[in-house]
């Protein structure tokens, strides 16, 4: 924490510099770049901590019950998605207005949605 205070204090303009009439472009540019570096460093540190603690709602920072294994886009607003839900792999058709279960990769027929939902919810308990 002391190093952070030391960096902040070195970036602040001194009273003697503020009282002077001449402006050093190189010194002003270096102070600006150092301040930008400190701000970017703080942002990267906060991002790394949020990712490590799994606080981010996107990307690989969060593990859940549903995992998207692969997505293939077939056209505008049409795609095939291979997802892993509750220990099962499912092939889904994703369109503009609906999502349908096409098949399982092992070739078995898709069960009724209510049965799948019941199995997944029972697995959470």
C-alpha cells in the first residue's frame, strides 16, 4: 500500500512547479503517461480480481450448470449448439423465435422437456 501512495505523490505536481512560469512539455507528458499507466494498472488489477473470484457474468470466469461446448452458425439468426446440461450433451437448434432439441450425440430420441427439467432440478438438490 505504501508503494501506491508513493506513486500517487510522485504524480502530483509540486508547488514549485505550479509557481513556475515555464512549462516543460517532456515532464508534463511523462506525468500524463505515468498517470495513465497507474489507472490502467488499477483497472487490470480489478479485472483480474473479479475474474479470479468469479464475479464476472461473462467469459470463462463463471462456471454453471449449463456449458456451451460448440456453436455453429448456419445463417442469420440460425445456429446449432452443442450444450452440456446436467451431465448430458444435447444438440440444440437455435432460431430467431425458438430453441428446439434436435438430438443427443449418442443418437437417442430427445425426452420430453418436463422430464429433462425435472431430472436437472432433482440433481441440484
